[in-house]
C-alpha cells in the first residue's frame, strides 16, 4: 500500500524520495490530505531510510524549513483576495469615526470651560453645526483642534465614497441589494467575503447585534430581528409589524448574493431583479 509523506512515497518496494528543496517539498505537503481516523505519526527514521536526511537534527531542520515556506505561501495567498483591501478600508473608516467623535466631545468640553453659555443643548446639535459654533469662539490650540476635526471629517467623507465604490467592485450583487457602504460593513463584521458566503441568512440577519443576541441568550430578552442590515432603508423604513419579515427576506437574499459574489465575482441581473421584487413584496403590510 502506497503511503505518501511530505518527503517521499513509501510502499512495499521501498521509498522514493521527493528531494530536499524546501519549496518543492512545501508544494507537495500542501497537496497531502490525511483523515485523522487514519493518521499515523511517522518517525524521522523513515525519512532517513529514504535517503532524505542522515540525522534527526537534519530532519527537524528540513521539516522546519518546509513548514516555514508553506506558512509564508499561505500568508501571501491570504493577502491576494479581492476583499482584503476593502476590509482594511472599512476598519480605517471605523477608526476615523471613533477619533472624530472623541475629538468633538473633548473640543465641546474644552469650549464649555471657556464659554459657560455653551450649554448642553448646543452639544445636541449636528456635529458640523456644533463645530462651526466652536470655531467662531475658539482661539489658540482649540481653534487648531477644530480645524483638524474638520479636516478629518473631509477625509472620512472621501473614504466613505471610496469604500462604497470598492464594494461595488468586490461584491456587486450584495452592494446592489443594500448599497456599497452597508455591504462593506457587513463584509467587515463577517471577516471576509469567503466567510460571509458561507453564512446562512439567519446569521447575516443579526450580524452586528451581538450584544442584543447575548442578552437574549443570557437574560431572556426579546431576540434581535436585525443587525447591520437595519441601516438599509428597506428595513428601517419598513412598517414595524413587517420589519422583521423584511429583514429575514433581505438576509436570505444577501446570503445568495454573497455566494454569487464569491464564486462568480460579477453581477447577476436576473437574480437582482427577482430579489428586489421579493424584498418589496415582503415590505407590504397584509
């Protein structure tokens, strides 16, 4: 019976070595598949009998080189995915949101110290309007901070447009259903397009509502009906009695769209037309 190992093949007639080049052996190792029910650990002496190595130290060194080469190859492949850059763009956008919100909060507190008339009601204004009030009365370092917040807000707006455009390229079907920005955030939460494509609709429906889900599991609170997909107008504009149904139908179609994006990589007009019609139908009250 033929036994295939990373260093060669062994059968009744003997052993045929596969060489000593780590790159070639790494490619060979990547093709090997062994079920754990039939896995038998090998002794280094088998490799010695094949003529691959002479001592255990040589065996360990060669095995380490093969594993390192294989790991580097897999890491390089993981960075070649179409969704890798989009993931980083979304995460950068989230970090910008956090930084801008924190700076706005600190700037408002600083300005209130120097201008007590700047009451809490002003802090409830839209961020851009509140920042305009602060800029008019600020001076010195606070004025510089206000300018920096404004600059970061402009960067955030440009990055949002880039994220949406990139999502249209990477996941055209998903973006067509819920918009590029929401699709990108869904991708980021899932951890990648491949992971998203493997998720059922029920999981996609509640992505982003982890706190509410854990609260339901631990404390018996009502289960969440939607997560990130609530940002899409078809869900948050739906009448409350049918909002859960719209979220379920949308999530089911998104599961199909993600698979189409991962395996085909191009928009499928027939699917999009039928999916949009089904989502519209779900939003109609009985």
